[in-house]
């Protein structure tokens, strides 16, 4: 009978060095577990109090640029959660979405994510509030770092950001119109991508200068069958720009994670060449983790793939335990594996299955 009621004890206190070593495929005592997001109901059940979700208190940047963002989770709540579940780092929203603004009828700058930019004239009505976003990024990185020091904790701090294409296709232009615009007005698309890239390069540099432990650029660029844009074109307009976002961290020796849903086979080699350390989330609807371990396991740390639908949402605790065990058997050997789900720990996952998942990671993850 699988325990789905209480968290089992785990080996080894949370320690960023475990995660950083896993990124570099160095020996560790156990597989790190590290999620991009725990939604609020699970956080509240673990902590016994409302604390928001792990990316925001009072909002949810992971749900999109066009919803209330909220500030990042208060760091002491996040550190309490990590100590409870054995997670080695806390992650804050360093600006997932390019900070586009427009003037309202009163002349105030407000978020501009109405999917209504269809041409250059529309785009020229927007403002890019880069400096305002960077002020917040620096402030919250300092707040998280100070909390870690004050508690004499070994837990690390990372920042997630960098949706140079997803901001555009999902919130500024709209998916269908953006994909047409790539062909009909490539110059405008490249201008938008370039301005986002310049902003996010500044973000990387601010994080490096502020002492971040790792960075996590994220930009969904693929369906489950392949890239949104043909590989040749994506390699021309997107790959060199994402490489520039990585560059300040790579030059400083700061590890880089990258997230994209979908089947991204055509750009994995490009990401490795950019200096990527850890690839997430190996979307189970497009990626065979056995294949990725065979192809990339000696050059990349791999992260993710435990499906939030089955077994986590629709399976039993026994299904969850068995699936984690299978992933460990393939991905754990040789180091270079960080246990995460295929997307994020959403509220509709039964809490008992989440407990079974965490217990299984610690049970099967020991080296």
C-alpha cells in the first residue's frame, strides 16, 4: 500500500549544490526534485495557511500575461515549503512576459495584452516598460537572497523569464495572426523579437549581477508534433536571440535551464551549443524520455516528463509510484536528472497523488 497521506522523511537537507551538481551531471546523493510551480491549494495543504502559489502571491503569471500577476510568493513561505518537501531551490518570476504597456484614456500606462497588434501601426502604439520590470526583478532577487541568508539556508534561488515569442503569439498578436505575420511581415516580427531579446538580455545580466544561482529562460515554441515555425526559419529568427539571453549567464558560469513544451528535437542541438545545462519538461505528448536519455544524457541534465494527466491526475497513488520508479530507472543512472512533472503541480492533481509522487522521488532517487 502506497502512503498517500503523509510525507515520508527524506535523505539530505535541501541544498542548492545538489541541484547545481545535477545540472552539470556530477555525482549527487539523491535526485533533486524541483518544480516550476506549485499551485495554491497544494501549498495551503502543505503549510496549513494560504501563501499563494510558488510564483505569485495573489496572482499567477504562469497562467498568462493578461491575468493579474501578483508579487512573488513571500520567501519565508517558499523556504518553509522547500524544507517540507526536500526541494533544493526557490524560483521567482523575473519577468516571464515581455512588459508591453499602452496608454489608457487617462494617459496611464496599462498592460497591453489584448491580441490586437496586427500591423506596424498597432505595434508602434505600445511601450516596452523594460526599466520598470528590471526594478522589480532586482528587488525580488534581493528579497529572496536576503531571506536565504537570514535563515542560514543552503537553498538556492533562480529566476524564470524570457518568453520572447510566446508573449507575442499568445498575448500581443494572437497565434494565427502571428504565424501569418512571420511570413507576411517578417521585418516586424524580427523587430518585436529583437526588442524583447534586448530586454531579456538585460534581465539575465541583472540576475547574474544580483547573485542568482541559476537562470530559467522559458518560451514555448512547439506543438506535440514539432516546432510552431519551420526549423530553418526558427533557427534564423529565434535561436540566435535566445542564445544572447543565455550569454551573460554562460559567460559567468551560472547554470541555465530552459523550458519549452512540445517536441523540440530540431533545436536541442542548438540549445546545447548555446550553453544549456538542463532541459525541461520533456513533454510526454511529444518526447520519449528513453530516447532523450540515450541521445542527450551525456551532454544535458534532463528534467520533467512525469505526466500531470496520467498518472498524476487520473491515476492511483500506486500508478504514480510505479511511473516515478520507471523514470528513475532510465534517467537517474549517470547523474544529470532533476525530477519534475511535465508542466506544473496544478490544483486538479489529487493531493494524495502529489504526496505519493514526492515520496516516490525520495524513495527511488537515492544514489
